[in-house]
C-alpha cells in the first residue's frame, strides 16, 4: 500500500504496470504526515463516514480528510466513494506485506472552526485556516501510536518511509528546506524506534545523485519521467528478488503486446499473434493464480475472429 504525496502515486503506478498487487492512496494524494497518519488510522478502524463528516462548498460535498477527487455534487455518491474505498483498503491492509509512507511537507493547515489538520483545503479561503509547521516530536508521537495500531492489525507488516523529492516552492525556499529537514529527522527517529521500519532514499537520489535540472519536469519541481525511472530502478534493486524481476519482465512484455495497434485486426498475421498472446495469458493464469488477468483475457478474446 502506498500512502502520501504524488510521489507515492509515481511508485505505485510502476507496480501497476508490472501487475504487482498494490493499492495507491485510498484517501487520495495527501502531503503532510498527520493527515497521512489519520487516513491509515481510519482504515485500521474501518471508519464509516456519515453526513456529519461532510461539508458543502461551491455546490460540492467534500471531506477535509480526503483529496478533492472524492468530492461530488451528490452527497450519497460522495459518501459511497469514501466508504467503499476505506472498506477496500482495510481488506487490503490486513493481507499486504508493505506500507510505504511518502511525506511531502511538514507545513499543515488547521481548520479554525474545529482545529482539524486537513488533508486538503478544497479552495476554502485562507482565513479559514491556521498554517503552522509541525515539530519533529509531533510527527514521531503520531507515528509511535500508529505503528502499534498497525502491528496489532497486521503483525507481519513492514513499513518503508520515503521523503518526497518534490520541493514545495510555494512554502518558500528556506521554509521548504526546514520542512524537509523536520520530516527527515522524524523518519530517522522512527526507524530507530521500530524494527519493522526502514527508509528508502528517493529524496537523496533525485537531489544528490542525479543533481541536474535535466531530470525535472517542465515546472522544475517534479521529477521527470527519466528521473522516476531511475529511482524506480534503484527501488527494484532494494526490494525485488530475482524471481520478481523476471516476473516484471514477463508482465511488461505482455502489456506492450496488448497495447500494440495493428493495421488490420482481422489479418492472418495479427490473428496468429493474438492466439499466441491468449496462450501466454492462459499459462500466466495457471502460474500466477493470485494475479487478475481478466481484462487482458477480455482484450485478446474481443479481437479474435
């Protein structure tokens, strides 16, 4: 399971490309560690959201715990999206082996009306919030409690912390650096306190290893596609066995084959190609019964004449 900033989405999407089981941000993209922790706590306790947990703003129902992708003009649909996602995440978390936390910033926005640290401001006016910088102790104390809850929920779970390499430039250059430093020190302390916690240096790989604006997107803040690939390769070196790497190659080859666009779907050569892919998928279903190949199977069968 990947929880946190948009960098969590980057890594999780790589898993999806390789058909490696994962769940990405069941509350949507979240940047600060308090809100990330709150989302995991809600998953562990299988919180059921009700009308009182929602706000209506600009004719949209929303939750301050969630990304705007969960918002909806229809209150029932908004609640359904939220509660179904939590239920799916709780079932997934119970069985999964790793949770990856990706922290983006130690700056938080606290709703004045309730003192809640929000995951997303949903374009409410600035005057509705107090903005402040978390301390190292606040982050550590939050996760000391959370790690105990997580272990009780899934005793074999392993936790990997990462620090997003994306600079939060709107905070200010100096303020961003202070923010990242707080998160780095908090993560280091947590990894010392808990033997099931570790750290993956995505931040250092981009800023200290690549060290060049060639590896940034056009906004000069987010990593480019080549930088994400580079970090992903280092990730593979850290976490993937030889068997997993071989499996990844097979799945990427299959995905590439299924994405191939022929000049003539009904041509003899393409029909032979499709039948070859069908046979491969049937072999994979036998070899990897825990992987869902339903869509791949349907894609191929729909083209066979």
